[in-house]
C-alpha cells in the first residue's frame, strides 16, 4: 500500500472506512513509521480542536465589518477638486506629447486635429438633439390636436344628453378613475411585497 494522503488520513480518523479498508490501512500503519507519526499528529490535532470552546460571533460583527469596508466618503474640498483638475490636465499634456513623439506630428498639428474632431462631434450631437426636439414637438402637436378633437366630440355628444345624465356620467367616470388608481397602486405594492 502506498503512503497516505491527507484526505484518507482524515477519513480514517473520522471513522469513515469500511472494515476491510480499515484493516488494510492499519496494516500499512504497522509497517510505516512515517504514516503512523502523521496519523498520531493529526489525531492530537483533531482532539485539541474538539476541546476548544465554541466560538460565538458578536451580534454587531457584520455591521462593524461593513463599516470598515465602506466608510463614509470624505468631504470633497476645493483643494481636492483643483488637484484632480491639475492631474487631469497633466495627464492630457503627457498623452498629447507622447502622441506627438510617436506619430511624428507637431503639437499644433495634433491640437488642430483634436479640435476638428471635437467640433465635428459637437455639430453631430447638436444636429441629433435638434432632430429629437423636432420629433418631440411634432408628438406634442399631434397630442394637442387629438385632445381638441376629443373635446369637440364630447361637446357634440353632451349636446344630446340632459344635464342630469351628464352629471351622473361625470361622477361614474370619476369613481372609476379613483378605483382604477387604487387597484393599480395595490398591484404594485403586492408585487413589491412578493419580490421581498
């Protein structure tokens, strides 16, 4: 039998071997002083661990660890903002100088290219924002026209109905809107409770 590995050694100490396997293991221990010493050393270690009192974690242990991991952010001072700005500017200058050295172009040529690139992107962004604003305005115009048509339709409809029926219709509509809002809010509160 080959010498023991730690997994088999601890399995023996925990009594996990079957009778035949245990017999072979003990026969090996009788002929191998190295394994016998290892088993005895581990047996003393296991017994020492078993005699230790149970370790109890303090109630506020997790909170103390979390406080150490994520302390409250420090107040940002004007000096720290200026230092960050200076570091950013210095990094930009170093990167620009490195680009000039690597490409063989002058700093003025690189700055001119950078300004053109920036200006083109600003123009593209402005064009995109103008298009978005036009679409939003168009949607509002369509909604306003649709609302006017609905109001005109109600005016025509109410001209055929007596004032008493109109009042009942308004009250029923109001009650339905309130009930719908209440049911809608209940649905979301039930879903939030279910997610917890």
